[in-house]
């Protein structure tokens, strides 16, 4: 069996400058206590041999904006799934948004690009899963599952 030899650890002189300081390119790379390499974990860079953690660094994934889980969703593009061949290439854009205590789709009108508000269903056809939306210009759109199971509009 062959064992890898460990590098000798150099300890900085007491009272002297730390082994590595904050550089303009980013956080420090070496531990100021034992001069070992810092490992970047989820929260902050830390030294595995001695346990030093660099709390001055910015945590990974923090960019200064506070956004909810719903606001981070991207826009979805929905295709027309109805019977009209004239609308076969017409798309609409949908994004999740919060309305009071529930989450609904924020739908863009495929005809005038205005925002649409959800309108109530009559409740007579409960087997059909669809949500109806209406814009200020009077256009109406229904979001329904397509034949392949994806969401579409008609």
C-alpha cells in the first residue's frame, strides 16, 4: 500500500500578519490560524484541520435581493390547444403569483398582451380541469391540460 504524505503545516508567527488576507479577487484562500487551505462550504469558507470559519465572506447564493419562492418562478410559455387552425402558432405567457392566501397563474393576454384576471367557473362541468381568465379588453382564455398532459390555453 502506498500512502500519500501530508504537506507540512506552516504556522504564522504569533503577533505577525495573517497568512493570507482578503484579496480584491475574493475571500481569503488560506487559514490565518494554521495556513491550511480554506474549503468553501454552503455558509462560509472554513478550515477543516482547525475549524476556523471566515464569517466576513458573503454566503453562497446571497445576492442582496429578498424574493419569495413564488417570485423566483420563471415565465412559462403556453401553446394553443384548441380547435382553431388560425391560433395554432399563438402563444401566451404565464407566471405564478400570490393572491391573498392562494397561488394563481398570472396570464398575459395572447391578443393584446395585457394582464388577465381569473374569472369564476360555472361549476357545472367539474370533470373538466380548466381555469378561465379575462382581460380588460374582453378577451377570454381558458387554461386546460393538453393531450400530452402539459398545460395549454384555448
